[in-house]
C-alpha cells in the first residue's frame, strides 16, 4: 500500500526511520486533507454522545427529538460538533461520532431490502445477554442505495484529519436480527458481507481513510468466529486495501450497560476470549484490531497473538463515568508497549461512548490525547543517552 505523500513518520525508539505500514490509506490527499501522522495516533472506537436536542445522550436506541423535517439538518450539525469535540481534544483519527444512527447495527440496516421493519420482535442477543427489539429478515438482503454516502462526504468536507468510518460487522448484524428467510446464520452473514463491501467501497470513494467493522459478537461466539466469522469479515473487507484505505475490526466486551457489567463479572480472573480470536485475526486480511483493555481483565500478553497487526488499544473505560487521568492512560499505553512496538499502537477507547454524558466523553477524549502525549514525549528522548 502506498503511503500518503503528506504523511510524516516518526522515528521509533529503536531508531527505525519509517512506519511499517501507514495507519491510514493513501487516497486522502484530495481536497487538501492533511494526514500528518504522529507516532501513537489517537482515535475513538466510533460513537460519541448525541447532543441533548437531537436524542437523549445517555440512552441506547434513544428516539430522535427532531421532526422528520428538521432531523437531517440536526444530524449534520451534530456531526460538526462531534468532529469539533474530537479535534479540540487532540484526537488524530476522527469519526462522525455516529450521529446519524440510533444504533450502530440498525442504523446500517434501516435502508436494506429484505428486512421488514414494520414487524419488530424481541429476542435475546449476544447469546441471550440482553433483550432487544429487532426487525425481521423476510427475503434476500439487498442494498438498494448507499446508506452512509451523504454522511461520509459531509464529515470529509469538514475535517482535515484522517477519517475513520464504522460499519457493523456481518456476525454482529446477524446476531441483532430475527431471521425468517435464510435459516442459516453463516449464509445470512455472507450476504451481508457482500452489501457491506459495496457500502465500504462507496465510503472510501466518499473520503474515508479507515473502514472499521464492529464485531462485539466475536467475543461471544468463539467457535463461529473460527468457522465463518473471520471469513465473513474478510469478505466484507475484500479489495478495500487496493482502494487506499485501511481496514479495522473492533471487538469488545460491550457498552457500559448493566447487562454487560453483569456478564463481565462471570468471566473470571482472566478474560481469554481474545486468546481464541487473535490468532485467527492475525491470519486475516484486516489491518487493525480494536480491542478493550482499560479496566478489563484481559492479559496484556494476548497482544502478542496479533502477529504484525496494528492495534487500536482501548485505554479509556466506557463503563465508568469517572474520567481517567492522563497518567492512567499513559500507564495503559506503556504496559502495552511491553508487547507491541509503538509503530503498531494507536491509543483508543474501549468501545463507543454513546451512553455517556457529553461532558464525561469530552473529558475522556482529552485524557486520551494528553496521556498519549506523555508517552510520546518519552519515546522522543534519545535512546542510550543520559
Ligand atoms: Zn465496542
């Protein structure tokens, strides 16, 4: 993959002159986009709280507060705010904050053919961890039109930073739907891979530098990850690298809601789900793995199972409203640096921030950027000199 002409590389502590692989794709010099990348580029998983006038910021699946007539305008304004919040905090690879979606899965599905939204059923999702009202698959999955084309172009037009765009991964989509047509989760996932790939190609054309597939279901259905989950993911990401974008997968232990906290309490002293999935992902085509670390019981040694993949390291716990100190973030990064070289590390959040109060999210983003800066300062020091 060619490196963006404007990209700046930073010497590693070992003195290597360039990054092993660019963090973001090469197509983004258009429109004067600046991709000046420092070492340890910061990012967020994807979502940010919505402004109170758009939807309740502390509720999942919160209904919109604006009428249909005002909703488009309100969502566009909210994206500008989300970009501004990230830029002010010092986040390097930004997102649209998922301000135009009520939920990270259903936001993508709303415009798909083959899904009946008039009939919602309540099912247990993530292996019955919690209940959700979901639509029903009643026919072949069809992407009749681009889903997020307008959003990506709007975000691209209003930031000069590298832009990440998130999509739900095929396995997580299948787990957040009721199916009355396919009768086979793998077949349904593979059909979603096809439409996800179509959508991702349009997002790259619209200016996205990183396409991230969110797959929290990967931490739940470990056998399915091995038999078809990563195959479906690779299929969704097929060919995106040749378009000059980087690909990522986000795998976490979920938002900071009670059902997830209760589940985590059952996982024992060491959370070993990644032990099963990381080696498979290391052999996949995906460039970056976004994972949960802050406040978790994930053994850091598991990072070594990721081969040469880039790591988006969750250094911000979204399950607590307590804002981390920069020193806590720095300690999280330094601990990971024992197992992954700085060139392959990008400090991030554990998961989406949509259920958090806006001021808490702002504080956490600042802590993420400030804590990363503390570590960068140490890396820049001449090696081997007093
Ligand atoms: Zn997550």
